[in-house]
């Protein structure tokens, strides 16, 4: 009956508001295992994400070649073991074993190549089997690991099976170690980052984590003198000879500008015996370099080539670098490139997204960074683990400093092996991320954790061994930090109590008590105008506290710019300036208003802005709050009353405090215009931003009338959808009136359908489709297939009638990926369906109370010291 109903519906609906979105704008590149693609270098990179057989749960013998997996789903990575509702905190996600099996045939074209399968990350404990044989086991969910097909006898033309069992269960033996029931984030499972197949010559650049050389392996770019007149670039290149013959090689490094123009070239000869590896160091002096700043993030390319004696390329890749000099001068603050730096204000970042958990494609990591940068964030502290490599690439490009943290939160295991695994994580994260100009500091300890002094000191020593001259940061009251670390986490009140620079790792929280977690800085977007306004003003207050006069205090990171899932609490964290779909709240515009109006940036959305945080609804406040980066605001009410206020900078430390016009709006007075005079068009607020007395921007807000239309838009920051089977984009459906004003009080359910080369992520079980309208809009996630082509998304209200809003549709195209896809089986449409019920039992009241007591003790301990 259901199918018949849908068929009849599509015949009956004949009126659509349709738009076609053409592709333009900017399509970013992403690195693989630290390198961007260098044409004709001898290195080939293949997309290994497509065509994995997947089963949630444990199965005996699933590693064997002859195991029958024909009944399993076929999926693409990045992949989550379970789709979840947008509100899925409180330990509702699947924890346990899941299996992935990939059948493929190694191409004959890869003869005489070294073949590695590179996993960017998989959650928890991972065991990899090759043709039924156990190859490796990896502990931890946030750092890469790889296997060599060549070393295990796989030749071109061979049929292969890679089986991976992943387990995101609670496990105290490796970091983070803390059970999810007492954890402030969630262990979403699966092979949730990219998998690549990398083909190189027998002579090739080493993988720094596999090579395991202190401050070595791979390509490591360091710097000597840096000024506006000269920069000394030191390039260390580690090469291995996996052949049976001695080799005479040339190691070539070329510095090119952003347009690809070669600026400087250095070459070294290198002799390698069979199975020998060596590191060679080269220095390049660059005159009048363009330095890297957050507001001008200029990037050079280091093109590395390993050449045979006759000049034939054997291996190579591009390392993207930004030349900058960071100094922490204690009471004199942060200096960048020889000049005092502005305060760094930004946010923390967890990596999860609505529905898909951690299985976020590279494009969405870049969009997250772009949205944070548009909101004025100049620093991100990763929480509480290394982020996806594509996010780091984006921060380099967008000008966001990053504080990189080792995995950990409020848990210490006294078993010495636990500390050794943390030390391994520190080494691996530094080796992975050391070339990123965005890396400001390393946080090599466990967040909010009581650990021994010996651990604190050794973590710092490992950091400096792996990256000489880098900087460590941690809580000032943790053992060994105040006396030894280069920067401390603290608060403006701590100025003068320490010799180091001070940074606030998490600002903005204002909870009533740990158990309840009620607070005026946490507001679900669905709660509407008043809650969002209160949140934005509370965060403005907290933002302002990050601007004491002292230069010793260098800035702070909001906790947390995106709503996200948590393990120990039934509510998601709703303190984001954007929700879990990255739709903005009022507080987003408060943050954005702190960006200087005259700022020019190659990729940010910049310029004068003004935003009215008021919906002119029956329930709106009498006061009208405006966020702007201009000098003053002119508010025109109902087209006749003109009110002007200066931005009250003299009363605050923050760049652009909110402007509030008192007692401007009363519903009973407003309704005279449309009800009595029949002049509803007069009801509006116009806010004009003025600089030096001139209007430089303006915006108009009108009250929404009856819901008449749906409107679709793509939230893609100008990027096209990649046809790789895992990329996705949000499509936003808004309910509007005749004039296009969003009906913020609309309460509809939107049903989405799709045609062409895409699929809708999720279904009614998780509230994805149909989707409830919240604050005027309903998002849907559209995932690509592996075939580039046209995609058409349609939206209608779930139950239609003569006066229901008119449906809408939108069309766009996906494009082919840059890397060749390696697969034998195509992924299914509607992969990764949601569970129909909870996967595990409820805890008893006694069990819950015991867990909550444990967390409250820890939260209180660190909260008091904040």
C-alpha cells in the first residue's frame, strides 16, 4: 500500500518551485599520507574507499577467503557502523564489533611497484587480515596505520581479500580509555576516515610512522632564520631502497609559489644499499618570502622528487608549507613574524556530524573549517584527538591556527603500557601533522586528567624530540606544566601568576550544576528566537572576557562551535553557534560580527555586515539586538522611525559588542498596520551599518506571513559533490511566505525524494526523512553514487492540501573524483540503514548513579580549577 500511495502522489503533484544550481567557485585539494599529488613523480594514489562488504556484529571466520559475505551490505568508506538521529547522546550509539571485507584484483599496471593500503583511521581496536592471514593490529581510533601488499607476496593480477574487524567497545587498555557512559563525546564506530592505495617505486620516500625515526622519516620541513627579507627552509627527506640492488639516486626539492612557478631548486646525490634507508637534509634560502598569517595564509609548495641516476622519477609528492615565525614571549604575549599578534579567538572542534557520526567526507571537513573561519575563528583546539588530515589541510589554507591534542579525556590507567601507547600517539600525531603551518602548539597530555609528573615531563620531552623548537600547552594546575611547558591553559584572572603566555582552552560555559547541565549558553536551534538570542548574548559576554588588556593572555577557544553528541548525558551538547547540520544560530552572527569590516581574505566571506537578531513575531522581545562590525547602526522601524546607535566599544574589550535598541517592538502596536490599515508591507526593520558616517551595508527583516512555499538551497560553500560513493552535502528546505520570508514558527514535516546519481542519507527511523521543520528549516543529507551526473532533490510537506506550502525542487551535478576508484563491487544505494531499536540494555538506576557520581567528581574537580 505504501508504494501505491507514493506512486499516486508523484502523479498528482504537478506544481514545483524548481531551481538549478550550477557549479562554480572553489574546489579544494586534499593530501594523502602527507602529500599532495605531484604529476609524473612515480607515486600513484588510488581511492580505496569503494566496495567494502559490511556486517555489524561479530561473525566467526569472517577473515577467511572462502567466507560467504554475499548477504552483507556493500558500502563505501568513510563509513559509520550505525546511522543515528540528530539527537543521539547518552550512549545510544552502537558499541561493539563490526566487519569490513573488500575483494579486489591488483591491476597488472602496477608491476614492479610497492603497494600499500593506508587507513587514515578506524575507530577503536582494528585487526587487518590479508587473504585470511592476520597482518596487523592497531589500537586507537584517531591516527593512521597501513599494510604493505608487496611485503606479503601480493603481485599484480592477484585477486585479494582485505578483511578488517573494528571494535569501538569500551577498552581501558588504550587511550582515550574512558568508558563512553562517562565520556563527553561518543565513540562512533567503523572505518570512518579514508582508505587509500599508494603505489610507489621500490625506491621511495618512507612513511614517517612506519619508519619510526625520531624527528625523521618522510619529508620534514623546518626553518632557520625567518623574516620579511629572508627565510631559511630546511628540508629533510628520508628514502628507502626496497630493491635487491644498490642505488645511486638524486633527491630533488623545488620551492614553487602558489601559481606553480619554481623559485628555488636543490639537488643531492644519495647512495643506498639494498633495504637501506637514509635521511638527507637540504637548505634553501628564499629572499623576500611571503609570510603566512591567519588573515593572509600564503602557501608555498615543496615539490620532492626521488630520481634515478638517469633522471627518471621514482617517487615524489608535494608538501604544502606556510612560512611563519611564532614566538611566545611570556608577559609580552604572542608574536607572529616578528610583530605582536592580535588575540586568537576561536573554538574547539569535535568531528561528528548529524546522522553519520564521525564518518565525515573531506569536503565536509573543509566546509567546517570554512564556516569557522567565516565566523572569525582564528584558532581551533581539536577536541580531544587529532582531526582528519583534510581538516588540517583546510586550516593551512584558510588561516586557522590549530592546537593539536593527543587522544584522551579524564582517564588515567596506571598500567605502564597505557602511558607507552600515549607516547606512541604523541609521536605519530606529530609526524603526521608537523609540516602544517596551522599547527600552533601541541597538547601532548590527557585533557582534564590527573596524571603523574613523570608522564607530563616525558610527554613534553617526546614532543621536543620529535619537533625541536615547537611548543607544548596544558592546564596550568596539572603536574609539571606550570614549571616546564611553554604555554599554559588558564583564564584572564591568571595573568601575573605565571611566567608563560596564557590561553583559555574552553570558554563560554555557564551551567547551573553538573547533573542538570541547564545553561543559557546551550540552546537548540529548535527552541527558537528567544533561546537563540539569550545564548548569543551570553556568548558575547564570555567572548568579551577573552579581551583583558594584558598581552600575556593571548586568547581562548569557545566550547563548542558545533552541536555534538555525548556519551554520558542524554542531551546533545547544544552550545554550538551552529547546530549538528552546521546551520547557523544567532550566535554565529555575533561571532561573525567580530571580523573587521575592512579585512580582505582569499577564501573567507568578509566585508561590512549587519544582522538583526529579531523575527518580528508575536513572541519577539521589545528590544531589537543587532550584530555588526560597523561603527554604528541605523535602525529604520516600519519605514518611518529612524534610530541610530554607535557600537559601544568604549564599554567593552571585544571588537564589536552587540547593539541593542530598547523598547522598539510591541506586537499589539505592530499589528495595527496589517490588521487595520491593510498595510502589512510597512512592517519591517531595516538595519544599516555605517562606517565614517556612510552606509556600507544593510539588511531588511520582515515578519513571515502564512506558509505558502518551500525553498531549497545547497549548503556546500561553492564545492561540487564528488562521485565517490561517500561524499555528501546538506540540502536545506525552508518554509517561506509569498515574499520569501522564512516562517520561523512553521511546524511541518518535510518529505524528500531524489532522482539521479545520489541518495538520501537516513530514513524515518532516525527522523531524517521525513524531517521536522525547526526554526523554519529542515535539512537533508545527499550522498553521491560512484557515477558523476545530475541529481534532483524534491521536497514537499508530508501531508498536502489545497493550502499547504508548494513543493520545491533543486538540481545539481556531481563530478568525478581525481583519484581512480579501486573496487570489484559497487556500493548499494541506501547503504548503512539505521537500527530499528536500541542496541543494548538500559542501565539500572544504581548503575547510572554510580557512573554519574564518578563523572561529577571529575567535572567538579576540573571545573573549580577553571
